[in-house]
C-alpha cells in the first residue's frame, strides 16, 4: 500500500492491521443492510414465492451476504501472518472457523436464491407445494443464520479473542468483550436451535451485544491505530522470496 507523499512508508504489520480492520468493517457494512433491509421481503412473507416479489432487492441482499462471507475469510487470512507468531494452532483454527462460517452463510444465500428462482419459474407446481418449499428454504436460511453468524461467531471470538488478549496487539478490553460474549452467544444460539429461546429474548440481546462491540471495536482500532507494540510484532516475520521461506 502506497503512502501519501511526505509520509513514512506503511510497515508490513501496519498494512496487515489496516487491511484486517477494513475487512472487519466490511462485514458490518455488508451483513447489516442485507439482514435488516434487503432480505426482509422473503424472510417476513411466507407467501413471497406466490406474490409479485421484490427479487432485485432480495438478490442484492444475497450478494451483500456473499461479500460478507468473503470478508469473513479475508479477516482470518490477512491476520494469520501476525497471529501465527503468537500461536500457530489457534491461528489456523481461526482461519478454519471463518471458512466454515462463510460456507454456512453461503448455504443460506443459495436457499434464498432458490426461493426467487421458484417464484420466477414455478414450473406448474401448485400454490400449496410452492409455499411449502419456499417456507422450507427460508427455514434453511434461518438455521444457517443461527449457526454461521451465531454459533461460529462465538467460536471465532474465542479463538481470535484468545490470540489478541495474549499477544496484547490491541487493548485487552477489546478481546475481553469477545471472550465474555462468546459463551453467552453460543449458548443462546444453541438454545434457539433447540427451540427453547429466540432472537428477541433478553438472553439473546445480552449475548449479542458484547460480540457486536468486540468485532466493531476491533475493526475500528485496527484500521485507525494498527497493532499495539507487542513482543510478537518485535519478532520479524520470515522473508518470502520466490515462493520459498528463507
């Protein structure tokens, strides 16, 4: 990344922090409008598959979730080169959990795209069958929402929060929010999947708040400030040349 004229070049670790922070902010910019505006017609109307539809709006929401899924993976891949200096196993685990989260999100996206396809071309299927299939596909998306941005977000917070807390790369209050919120969110989402909780209860809202603040504050801090001085940033990364590590 080029630096403005008259400023010092951005270090490799600073570029890593900046890009990781921006990608975290992209997940917010893509997922929030998708969930709360663009996808609302298909999520809130059980007869969407029979109606006139708001297909462009729904498809736009799905594409925003695709951006969210790629940004999820990007946060882990970008930060890996620094995080592995703290604990390579946890860093690899973080990449794996982010990839799994993105895969689960993608299943939900495809299910909603299928609802739109059925509405546009019902192929002679009767209305009752269309409604049943459409409802089932929306239910698939609902469960992917509980598992992906729900359970897996808690797992991500445990892994990345541990790495950030131990390394001191950011103020420890930031990962502490994630470490506190993670078990609460996982428990709330598992309870929702089992049918003994829902997203409107105080339990769900209390569990979501620290995770929301953890990811948002992490994205803002890395983008604006970069990594704090830490023993692992004082350790030079291996130099890579023509695909070989020297």
